[in-house]
């Protein structure tokens, strides 16, 4: 990628992937980006579970009623976890790490999609956390923030349109003073 401005404009959520595997060096770079992400008081307490087993990917895609089906066709998923007792900023820290991994994936020419799991689940009342904990053997003290589906995109998406930016949502000095 040329620069961060271009990278930010190019990064889009991809929900359709080819069957092509992801190079191990690329996986390491993606994880490195997450591990280098800033965190509250530099605690770096997040945990990542890398999943490439097809059966496990399919089970993860069924962790909630809607919006996770792309996981089963992705060659790779990364579950982002935190321990709320150990770190009261686990959601924020995990979010920063997840987006760092998504930007690194984009820079490598890979597509990704954030699949929200925290606060989601199945219509029978089972939480996504419970399902994922069972599939991946996660200890009870950890909570799942999201799962990143990562792969070679099977669809082409145009860069974000600069004209569509919602500058009216930016306020200078006080909330009631929108940017002109």
C-alpha cells in the first residue's frame, strides 16, 4: 500500500472469500500487528485464537443467529478475547488490536470482516461466547469480543467514496458546532 490514507480508503469488509489458503508469513504479520497495537496502560492483555480447521470455522459461523456465515468459507479466523476481571478496558484494547489486524490484512491484499460476538447469541438464549468457548476450549474467565474472518477476497469492492464522508458528524469545540 502506498500510505495510510490509501489503506484507510481501500479497507472494506469482505464477506466472500476464495478457497486459497493464507501464507503462514502473512498470518504472522497479521498477528504481529495485533500484538503491537496500543492498549490501556500498555497491559496488552488480549488473547487471539487462530482457527484454520474447516470444521471449527463452520462451528464458529453458527455461534450466533445472524451475520457470521462468512466465517465458514474463510480460510482463517481469529477470535479476539479478553478477561474483564484482569482488564476493565478489554473491549477497547481488543477492538484496537482487531482493527490493526484488519489493516495489516488489507495491506497484504487480503480481505477481512469483523464478526461481532460480544453480546450476541442464538435465539434459544445461548450466547456466542458460550458456543465459541466450547469450540475453541477457551477458559471461563475470557470473553470473546469478535471473530475476524480473513481470506483472499472473492469480490472486488471500490474504495470508500470521499464524497460520502459524514463531516456533519464532526464537531469542533462543542457538539452543536458542526464542521462546515
